[in-house]
């Protein structure tokens, strides 16, 4: 049994071949905002404060930046039309 055909007018298709690439392009500004903020962690001079994989985001920071990092995500989301689930944070 098949469902009826429908069009996707926004977002990316779940499971689509290009979906991870398109999301990475869209979310790249968030990564840049986090890097420019000065918060986050470095490991051997490599910034690891914002790890992105598919639709998951990991933010790492010393205690001094713990609240600032989620605030940056919320600010980015408000300007980009992305909602972050505070209950999962």
C-alpha cells in the first residue's frame, strides 16, 4: 500500500541523499557564530566546541560558557527559523 504523492515545500527530505549536505550548508552559520563567540573547547588547537552530525548538535564549553552556548543556538534559531528543544538541552 502506498500513500498519495505530496510535495516538500520547505526543509529537506528525511533520508534524502542531499539532505545532510544541505543541512550542513544551512547550519554552517551557527558553527561560525559559536567559533567567533570565543566559547567552546579546543583540542590540540582544533575547535571542537560545536560538533554537527545530521540534525544533532553537540556544544562543549568550560563552565564559564555553558549558558552562553545554548543562548547562541537560540539566537541563531530565531533568525533562521529553527526551533531548539530546550528540554533536550
